[in-house]
């Protein structure tokens, strides 16, 4: 097959935007016109190209395959009220990607290159940006990975920076109108106190996939993680940051927006933006501090809790269940030594009895008025319906695409 024929075959594999039901978009990968690709070699990034295929050819010794050299970002583009397309706060994602790449010894796309690549990917896929009023968005996934061959543990000599896009709707069915139930799993930590929890490395996410599937099988929508050192403080949800709101102060009438301060949690662009919006738009207090699990469990400080992130936006959480392990009552004290494993390298973990601590934050039919007000203002800003949305400087480019 010729290169032209191969490109034509790949292009035919795309989803025709004319056939998309914009009002009923889920959160799934849809192939578009193509993606933007840059390659780093000899100490510099190339000019990049827009490609209509969806494949990457890798050496079998590529560092991404062996040592997990990869990181990614997530942001969105919207078709706004004035008919123009704009991207939400991409410069913040650019800075975070530089931080992630630097932490795991990868070549980082400079901010200017990041913004250019994102814009080019959106421009080439403009017909996949959901129409104004559909409540959808074009999800943008920039990612960097080690594509150079390296058998020893060392940085690659080649890196790929790719920007793919796909039209999306709600991550969780029902969104703001469907409060969820979260689980804190016993004997499972997301990130070490001085590990890589604060960057968006691909390796941070794979270990949580199996526990998340198990949690969903038990009726939970999302997992919540506590700090790995003491299991005393809230870190973040598996998909997004943790945020909570207090009731209105009897004297000032203000609420307080609270989110955990932890070096093991990712600095969410959505969480940051909601905190800023809470202060600027509503005049609320904002606290970024350590949040004890006990404080959530007792349900005295907070009247609302939510998961917030680019994909989920705001997902209200009505209940949080924490598994608490205790030594199994009927366990056998005598251990049989396996002659083939005299030192117990293959020995399974001791089983424990599991009990649940339940934090009933709110009733499932509670309207979550604080987060609902924030959500409505946030979404209105992203589509140009909020009065003075331009003053925030969050929608880029200012002139639109």
C-alpha cells in the first residue's frame, strides 16, 4: 500500500462529524481528522506536522514501554456564544506539562510550542468542536513519551509530543444532577508523600485501574485517596481533585471553598479555576489547607463535597465510605512453611476483616446549591454567557479561532 493509500484508509476511519449526536455525547475516544505531532531529537523539537493517521511506530526498546517515561494533559475547547472557538486556560496546562516532563527527565515542550500545537490541532479539527448550546466540548489530550530506544535506565534520546482531540460530553452520566458514592480502599495508596503524585505522569494512573474496577463492581463511582504516610488527611479522588463547601456564614452570608493542600495531589486546573471563581464571582472565602478525614466523616464542617477536574468538571459526592481493616478473627496462627519458598517471598498478605466508616455528606436528592451555582457560572464563562467573561482572561485565544 502506498503512503497516499494508507493515509486515505486512515482518514476513512474517522467519525464523520455530520453523523454525531451532539446532545448525547459520552466520554469516549472518537477519531477525528487527525492529530498534531512533534518529535524531539538532537536536543531540539521539530516544526511538527498534522497527521491523518492514528498510529505510532516504536522501537521495542522505547523508554515509554520499559520505564514508563510518559506524561499527559487534559484541556477543552468550546464553541462559544459568539460562534468562535476558544480553549480554556491552556497556558496553565503548558506549565504543568513542563513540570511533569522535568520530574521524569523528559524533554519538555516549551510553553509557546505547546500553545501552538494545541491551536493547530484544534484548527484542523474545528468541525469536531460541539456546537454552542450542546453542552459538549472538544477534549484535548497533549502527551509526551520516550520513543527512543534505551535498554539501561536512562532518559531517551528521542521524544514524541502529540496532541489528539476528541468531542466529549459528560464523564459521569447525570453530572451535577446525579450525586455519587465514593470509596476509600483499605491498603491502597495512590502516591507516596515525596513521590510523583503532584505531576501528571502516566504511571500514576495504571495502578488505580484495577481497584477502581473493583470499587465500581461494589456500587461506587469513584475512589478517594488519603495521604500515604498517616492515612489521616484527604489527598484527591482517582479522577480529580477533592473540593468541599461550607454552609453560609450566619454573619457574613459567605460560604468557604475548601480544597486539600498536599504535595501528593495533582494541581487541577479546574479546581484552581473554581477556587478563583468562588472568590471573584461570589465573594466566598477560599482555603487550601490540610483536610482531615475525620473532618469529612463527622459532617460538621462541610455541607457539600465534590470531585472536580477537566473531564468530570464538578461531580457532587453524597457519601464516602472508608474501608477499615482489622485482624481476621478466625485466622490460623500456625503457618505452614513451603519448602520451595522457605523465606516467604511468595507468601500472600494476611487477610483482614473489613468494616466501613460512612460519611453521609448529603442526601442523594440534595441539590448541592453551592456547587450548582459554581458549575453554572463556570460553564457560562466557558461558552461566553457569563457577564464579563473576557475579564478573566481564561479563554484563549482572545480573538477566537
